[in-house]
C-alpha cells in the first residue's frame, strides 16, 4: 500500500472544462502518467518520483478547508490519478467532510480510463486516448465523455467511444434488477487541443452538425487562471 500520494499541486479554482464548467472546485493533481500523449499540457506531472508524498490526512484537511470556502466538489486529476489506488484518499475526504459538514464532498475524477476505478467517485470524466483505449469498465461507468480533438480521426474515435459507452450503459441498465433510476447516458463533449486553430474549427463544425455533442473549451486557460 502507498504511504502517501505524489502530488504536483492542489488549488481552489473553477472547473474550466466540460459539464461542470464555471463551478467552484478544489483540484488535487496527482503525479504519474504512463499514457504519453504527445500533446499533453501537464507533462511535468508524468514522473511520480519528482514530487513529495502527501498523506491522505493532510490532503483531506485541505479539501475540508476548500469546502468551507465554497468549493462544491473536489476534482482528482493528473497525470493519471487512477494509476494510484484512490480508496484511502476518497475515504478520508468523505469521512472528514461528513463529520464537519452536513454534506459529504462529492468527488470527481478526470481519467484516461486505462486503469480500474478506485475511490467510488461521484462523477467520472473520461477523456479516452486513441493510442491507449480505455477499459470497458470505465467506458460503461463514465458520466461525461470528453474527447480531445486535433484531427478528423479524433472525431471518428469520439463517435466510436460514445457508441460503446452508450451500448454498455444500456446493457447495464437492462441487467439491473428493478432499477428505479432512468438510464443515464454519458454527456458528450469534444474539446479542441489548446492553441490549435484547425482543431477548433473542426470541433466547432462538428458540434454544429451533431447537437448531441457539446463543445468544451478550456475556459481557465482563456481566463489565465489555474
Ligand atoms: S493521459 Fe492526460 S496526463 Fe497522461 S499524457 Fe495524456 S493528457 Fe497527459
């Protein structure tokens, strides 16, 4: 078991992308990623040994402080957060926020989906990669599918991922005994690679022709905030 988690940074800001854009959130960026996307904008997070290990107690206290200052949820991001077992951290966050507040802090995870899910997140943002496709389990459980677009083949990949995710959710729904909840399909986003004009045009034209997809822009970068 890990004695702590390698942490690049943590900060209170707004969620800049996807379904919860514009909402107050506390981010914990975990180090380590073996996925190796050439266009990655957090390459500094790839090495797990370049950062100090932080205890789950310290991290959960930071979450509690952010919650008292208005953060609506915590986002575990990276790097690839699911390279780590997130059970101890998520348990500690839930425990401390349930003791101190009336409401347990929701936990969101941003993942490429290459590892199994730990931590029982309340929200899974899956950002799958063409060169390292996600595990079926993550595709079937994601709440939000966000595909980064640089070229046309990324849109074909996005459609294939959406088809598989919806199919898996429908199968799970059918097999659930007396499910009282309606079928929840994942929200679909295409997000142009940052600073890539051709990608922006591609994504914009795509969502204009495919209204089931939404455009996700990295608003925090436009604003110049973390
Ligand atoms: S999965 Fe995310 S952190 Fe890892 S290389 Fe790709 S973009 Fe970077």
